[in-house]
C-alpha cells in the first residue's frame, strides 16, 4: 500500500506548519460553533484549501492525493450519522478540513478519538445537568421508534438553538489534539 496513506514524506518543519494550521482552524471553528451553533463553510473550505496547497507544495501529486483522501474519508465514514441527524454537516466538513491538512490516517484517528471523548464529555454534562436518565430514555425511545416504524428518523433538530446542546466541535478539537500527541 502506498506510504502516503499513513504518513507523508515531509520534514519536521512541515509537521509544525500543519499542526499550527490545524490548531488555528480548530480554535476559529469552536468559537464560531459556540457563538452561532454552526461552523461557517468559509472556515472549513479555507481549511481544505490550505491543506491541499500545503501538502501539494511539499509533496507534489502524492501530497495532493494525501489531502484528497483526508477530505473524502470523513464524508464516507460519517454520512450515516449525518443522515440520521446525529452529527451536523459542519462537523463533517471540519473533519474534512482537518483531513486536508493532516491526511487520511490522522483523520481516522481523529474521528475515533473525537467520538470516544465526545461520549465521555456528553456523559459528564448529563451528570452535571442531572438529565442522564432523561437522555438515555430519549435514546432508547428513538431506537424503539426506528425499529417499530421500520425507518430511521432524525435524531435531533439542528435548527433549534439551545444552550444545553453539546457542541461536537469541542470533542473534535480535543480528539485532534490527542491525535497530534500520538504522532
């Protein structure tokens, strides 16, 4: 298998540059998500463009492919969650922007860590808010409804701006930082 799927052939300076690009992207995205309950397309598209340019400049065609796999993989892996309205399109685009900068392998780990850490953060929030029982009841009712009706329905309504909603971009940021530490 091609080595670009795992780690591109780059120097330490390029790793530093890409880490800075991702950190800046994440900080801006989280601030935007907290303020507006969505991640602006301009931010994620700019992240994708920067990733494509950086990797193409330092690694040529192999770098371009490395970035493209990083962009496409979150869309393929997470479209089911988006279809069920369990994750927002902005979150997937943020994963893709990170993938454009850091590539396929990093993106895969980032998704895994983000979901694991997001689950832990959500559990902590439910314990603090004392609504764990209510949220688990909603989840079980959701699955029962899907099974009894033989169809999947939307899990949540993203148009409702509720301060008690969990901003998944925070979990994505923490997942990316953990993934960076694992490199």
